[in-house]
């Protein structure tokens, strides 16, 4: 594998293509090249390892929501044990790339850990106190040196929560514009994370408010399948799927048809894959029968292995996939252009993920469809230090 690092690869693709663009004078728009960077208390990734020259925007995850029971108010906070980390983050990534913008994300992707406070905030009982949430978010962003705010809560579940979300974004935008005038600083960015389609069961995200108020939307175009929900090896982040609506192209079209501007959709790229255990190594196509997340007994390859596959739902970062491919001398991953995905088989272990080829196709798709750019989930899943 010539390129070990997807972000570096993307950088060169975009250089190449922006030169092509220049020569054919298509437009002057700069692509948003963003990445989430999630702070993990148990296993803190090294901020120094972020090559921030590869990005235009880095999104720090996640600020917390703190509920003050004596006042019934909800505040955005950075806990004491993250304080140093957040300061270092902004200092270090901006020193390496002075034009980089950083965004503080509120919420998260672990529904069970964030749901209670988010649902409280969005509930009719506490929603009237939203101005404390909004004001504290702006104060925190400014005091730590962020250039914007991101709302990462993709699970609104009732029409009430959706209409509250619309109002929240309206109020947030007004407050951000006002603050910018008051302190005479560039306006903070306001972004949000959304599902791959605008629909949530029979509800829809509040498109009109999102269109008016957001700078852009991070489309979480992944996790269509995982070994916890199906035993068949599956296209986990397919760009296309001839047999199902669970694919990125379908979702992007749905956002655009619903009235959300394509240039404000930023395509999520998963820097990870999912691992299945096959029933038989001989049947290793996409859709092959498996027996669950893999491997449980660490029996793949030739030697006993205890340090990999610690995840219970079978998720594996790009770094770890590449490490295992090298370790077990696996063949190159196969590319399937029907779905736009890669997969690799190591004994009974089957890994579906986006390798270089799938990533290249998705980035050219983003350009062809005039999307705003791409956002990696997540930056620390792709550095090549593990390969040494
Ligand atoms: C694997 O990929 C490398 C780099 O793209 C290429 O040079 C090599 O020929 C490939 N090997 C096989 C067996 O396809
Ligand atoms: C693109 O940039 C060039 C040079 O800066 C400028 O003359 C032109 O008007 C711009 N085009 C658009 C569509 O913004
Ligand atoms: C960071 O990315 C640049 C491309 O912008 C690349 O030239 C450089 O080698 C990368 N640095 C590291 C340490 O990977
Ligand atoms: C909650 O609000 C009260 C009244 O403003 C304040 O005294 C108290 O310190 C707050 N508690 C927390 C945990 O922030
Ligand atoms: C999600 O949050 C719950 C509740 O805090 C926690 O038990 C669980 O381990 C978290 N899951 C992940 C994948 O971090
Ligand atoms: C992709 O995989 C599916 C399922 O195995 C197969 O039907 C299809 O032909 C493959 N596409 C290509 C281009 O090989
Ligand atoms: C996958 O297969 C295993 C073994 O047959 C079974 O225990 C498990 O429930 C299946 N999982 C799903 C999601 O169907
Ligand atoms: C690599 O591919 C060759 C040819 O398809 C196959 O015979 C071999 O078993 C594969 N090796 C591994 C480790 O999967």
C-alpha cells in the first residue's frame, strides 16, 4: 500500500484536483476538509500527532451539557479534566496550520451517555431556558479560542423536539450574530451533525431552520449495517446500493430534494470499518453468511492474538485494519465499485471498510455533486504511527 494515511492521500488528491479545477476555471470555492477529533478519557489520542495542515476545520468532541438542578438551567461546560486538553488542542493544531479553524462540538455519538441531558434540553419543560445553553456555548467557544460550534445530536425523536430544534437554531444564530457585532470579532461558525437522510422514522429534521441558520451540515453517511444487527457481511457505508435505500447517494439526494443546499452538505467519511466472522472463509463475498462480530476467539491468522478487536460491536479503526493486514500478510483489499467499498478477508475474519479507492471515489462524488466538502470520522483513526 503506497499510501498509509488517508488524510495525506486526500490532501494530494485535492491539490491535484484543485489544479485541474484552476486550469478549467470551474469555480473558486474551497472545499471544506474537516475532521472530528474525539477526546477519549480512557485512551487519550496524542494531539501532537494531528497533521493539521491536512484539514481546513477540526472539530473537537465533545463539550458536555451540565444541568444545574437548583436553577433548572442547562449549561455547556468543559470539565476540569478536559480543560488542559482543550487548551492544548487549539494551541497545537493552530500552530501547525495558522489558517485552520476549530469548532467545538456539543453532544456526541454515544446515544446512551448523552441522551438524558440533550433530551432534557429539548423537552418542553426545560426548553424555555435555552438561552443559558446558547450563551454558555458562545462563552466557552470564545474563551477556549474556537472559531465555531457544532451541535451533535442526531436522535430527535418527536415532532416537539424537532420544532424545538428549529427554534434553538434560530435563537442560536441570532445570538451568534449579535455577539460577533458586540465583540467585533468574526462570527462563530454554526454547524450540526445529521443522519444520512433528513428523515427520522416518519419525521424530518427541520430543513428550513437548518438551511437558514447553519453554515453547513456534517452528514453521518455510515453505519448502515454492523455485525450487531446482521450476520451477513454488509456494505457498511455504501455510496450506492442497487438493492436498498441504505446508501449515501440516496441520502444526499433526499437532503437536496428536501431543500437543503448541496454546497452546505459536508460528506462524512468513515475512517473505520466493521469486522465479521465468516461461516466459511471460502464464502467471502459481500453478503456472505457470518456468525457475528469477529473474531471472538482471536483465532484468525496463525498466532493467538489478544491485543486487537477489543471492541464488542466489531468496529475497527483504519489504523488497526492496516496493522492487521500487514501483520497477517493479508492480500490487498478488494474494491467493489457497485457499492464503493473495500473488503479484506483474513482467515475467517472479514472486514468491510473504506480503503484508499473507496475514499477517492467518495471525494470525487462530493465534488461532482457540488457538496461543501468532507468530514472524517475521525482524525485519530488514521495516523500511520501504528505501522512502525
Ligand atoms: C497491492 O497493491 C500494491 C499497491 O497498490 C500493488 O503494487 C500490488 O501489485 C498489489 N498486489 C496485488 C496482489 O494486487
Ligand atoms: C474567481 O477568482 C477570480 C480571481 O480571483 C475572480 O476574478 C473571479 O471573479 C472569481 N470567480 C468567482 C465565480 O467567484
Ligand atoms: C503532513 O501533511 C503534509 C501535507 O500537507 C505532508 O507533506 C507531511 O509529510 C505530513 N506530515 C506528517 C508528519 O505526516
Ligand atoms: C447552580 O446555580 C446556583 C445558583 O446560580 C449556583 O450557586 C451553583 O453554583 C450552580 N451549581 C453548579 C453545579 O454550577
Ligand atoms: C456509552 O455510554 C454509556 C453510558 O454512559 C456507557 O456505559 C458506554 O460504555 C458508552 N459506550 C461507548 C461505546 O463508549
Ligand atoms: C459487488 O459485490 C456484489 C455482491 O457480491 C456483486 O453482486 C457485484 O457484482 C460486485 N460488483 C462488482 C463491480 O464486482
Ligand atoms: C448471528 O449468528 C449467531 C450464531 O448463529 C447468533 O447467535 C446471533 O444471534 C446472530 N446475530 C444476528 C444479528 O442475527
Ligand atoms: C491471497 O490471494 C490469493 C489468490 O487469490 C489466495 O490464493 C490466497 O489465499 C490469499 N491469501 C490470503 C492470506 O487471504
